[in-house]
C-alpha cells in the first residue's frame, strides 16, 4: 500500500511526527502492561520531574517541560487519583498549590528506574537503526521553529514574492555594486587591490561578455552578483553581496540561481567560483545548488580564497 504521508513529504511533517509518537506511545503502553505496571506513557515527564523535584507547583513543571499549565494540571489530577501524588498548600505562601510525590509514587518510581533503562536501550537501538541523527535533528527543528514560526516564514516568502525583483546592470546601480561588496569584505576580511579594480570598474564585466545582477526590495538595491565570462563555455560567479539588513530572506539563493540560469541560457558548460571556509553559509548555499569543490590549475589572486567550487551545466 502506498504511504500517503510519505508521498506528501514535508507538507505532512506534523501528521507524520504525530503518527510516530502515537505508535511509540502504544508500544510503551503495552510494555507497561506486560510488566504489570499501572502507569500511562503520557504521565512520564510529569511523574519523573516530580520524583526528582517534589514538592513543586504545576506552573514550575509547565515551565520546565514547555507545555501548558492546563496540560500539567490534567496529568497531575490523574496522578493524584491513582495515589502517586498529593496536592498540598505551601505553608510559606498559601497562594501556591504544591504537587507532592506520595509514598506510593516513590515506591513505583524505584521499580520503574531499572525498567526505564531497558526501554531507553531499546529506543536507542531503534534510533541507531534509523541513522542515529533523529534526536539531534529534532532538537534543531524545534529550535528553528521557536526562532521563527511557519506563519512568519510564509509572511517573509509572500513579501519576497511581491517585493523582490532581479534586474540587470545599469549605471544608476554602479555605486551599490561596490557598497554591497565592501560591506561583507570589511566584515570578514579586507578589501584587496584586486577587489578595488573590479568594484571601481564593473563595466569591465559587461565589456568582457559577462553580466551583473541586482536585487531590488521595495525599490532599494539590497543585493548584487557578477557573472564573469572566462570563455564561451566557462563563466565565473563572483562578487555576490547582500545587505546585512536583508539577509535570511533567500536573496543570495535568488542571485545564485539567476546566474546559473543565465549561464545555461548562454550555452555555458561550466560555472566556477572562489570562496572561503569562513563563509559557511555561502559554502552551504553553493553545495545545495550542486557545486562541488575541486583543485584548480592556478590559485586565486585573492588572499582570502581557500575554497574552489564548480558546477557542470
């Protein structure tokens, strides 16, 4: 049977993660029954934290677990009903209601500790079989989502689609070619003499058969890149700079693919570039686009260059 969730890919990521979570939870629930433990998988985090930190308030538990106060209260109530915890008023601050681990809860925790070690070993084996990167990937996914939600990311995409425009070189854009490149050069390295030659005379790129592109956002020039013609079938990607105020919006990616498409349109067979390991985001961008590292016959005149990449078109 075709797995429809797999077919939908990242669009169904939430449903896929939910399915995995439910499947694992059912597995653990069955194991608890096999070992005659009166315990629900959904209690685990609250129960475990309570065993370590009792007495503690529901608010403190919610803050540490990153869940809602109501969700903690629901589980706390179930633990109290099963006799694993008690609710008690804080003697020093009567406004605070404490959740206290009961003797029955402590007894169960002692029995569960060696059991959980075995369960974790089984889970670790499962994760290892799946590549061993699931947990680290999940932590990164959660961190990235916390920094910027899907709603904000979609808003940025909509903004880009409506406002961002790629244009070719015009005399009016000349100063921006220099300014945008000098900005990143001074940030990471220094402007070298070879840089100055090209930045002061961008028309030389056009005279040599190349092209320079600019990105306009809200009619402001926020990015640029040069496509230098080395021969009829060989072009070089150079001097790509994006304003620091507009980074993270995919502008560099747009410039890169504009150059790739332009080189293909002109019948080029090879597109090369020079960069530096310090520029990790840039190297990653080029790698994702299909560029691979290689050893050139001649070294770059720029001191900062230590990475050479090429893309066969």
